[in-house]
C-alpha cells in the first residue's frame, strides 16, 4: 500500500490525469489523485497524492497558486489560449504606464466568470464537453483574489507575467481581462505553475525521474504533507474516540489541525473551534505515515 505524495513537474502536452495515471502506475498505487488541474498546454507543479494522502486534497487545493504566464496581445481565441480558433485581431499600442495601470486594476479581489472550456460541471457534465458540442450555458461569476501581478518582460506583442492568486482563478480568463483593460484583446500562449502553497516546482521531479527504482526517495509522508499545520496530539483514549467520529474537548485555538495519534503517526485532520472543541474532518488508516519499501 502506497500512502504519500510526490511533487511532479508536469510537462506540456499531456493532461493532469494522464500524468497522474503514469505516476500511479510507476508506484503501483491502488488509489491516486492530485491537488489542482493543469491544462495540457500548461506545465509545472502538480501535487500527486497516493492512497490515504488523497484525503488531504481539499487542504492542498485551498492553497494560493503561483504562475509564470505569457500573453499575446492583439489576438482573441475561442478558448483563451493558443490551441484554439482565432476570433479577433486588433492593433496593439500600449505604453508602460498603460500596462502598469491595467495590472494594478486587476489586483485584489475580482469577479471571474468561469470559461466554457473548464472542468466545472453542469448537471454532471463538464463544461468543456458542452463547449465541444458548440453549446454555451450561463455561469455564475466567482470572486477570486489576485495577490500579485508582476510584469517580467514586454516584447510586443508578448507580455510575460508572474501571477500569485487564490484557488479557483482561471489564468486564461485573467489574460483576456488584461487584454481588455489595455484596450485590445489577448490570449494565453504559455503557462507554468511555479508554486502551490509552500511547495515549489524547483523541488518537483519529472516523470522520467520517477521511472528510476529510486522513485520512493521522492515520496513524501503524510506528516511532511501537513507539516505546515498546527498539530494536535492525542493519547490512546482520545484517538479511539476521534477515530469513531467523536469530537474532543479542551483543545485551545481554532482552525485546521493535523492530528497525531498515540503512536506518533498522522491519523487525519481536525477542525478546532473557539470553544475548545476538536472535530474530526478526515481520518486515515492506521500506520499510513510510513514510507513504503523500495519498489
């Protein structure tokens, strides 16, 4: 049984699911998931989760993300990226002050309408599946936060940016919004995820590297995965109650907690309330925090 996580540097040209399935096969994992989809045209950090680690996906999905993005100004496409039909071409005449103003305007909390070419579902059907049929449905705007929006290079008509944003941000939509703010249009030509929360792509490995027998050396334990969270340590009696879904009393503070059992292993996640109650959120199987034997 494989329980843990790998920081994968996903290449351009394959879907997140295909990269996940390849990693799953290499490790011989029974169950796998990831903490945030990357489009086939995007590369970079994909947190792959195996076994009991999949229960922590929600915590990881909530983290801010960082991207390096390249926009092409003056062209609008059907999907907001380079792999789509060209819909419009306009002149590009933007100054440095124009760009600074546009980027500043889009920082902070903004409303985004999810694109039709997204994995969101309507009545159980992904929007991208409807879009492929030529269908368009209404989508509610979502509030996201653009924490950092920095120009790295402008080589007309291409604009390179570093973006740090909240979960749920569609960078393709942001690229189109930037084009509109500049009085023209734009689409995304390249995207690389460089960070997700405290994890960075510099610490990630390639699928080729995972093909080596030494692949288990890249596997993080559950404890490493939740090391950024405040911890709550339980004795044997408390652990038994917690594993039975019972809340515990007299735990100070509030917010998400990494829960450690009497044997010192991670047994799940809990939510501490201002009143001192610790409520179970996610529970993992016993002894899931150990590294597997080398495959």
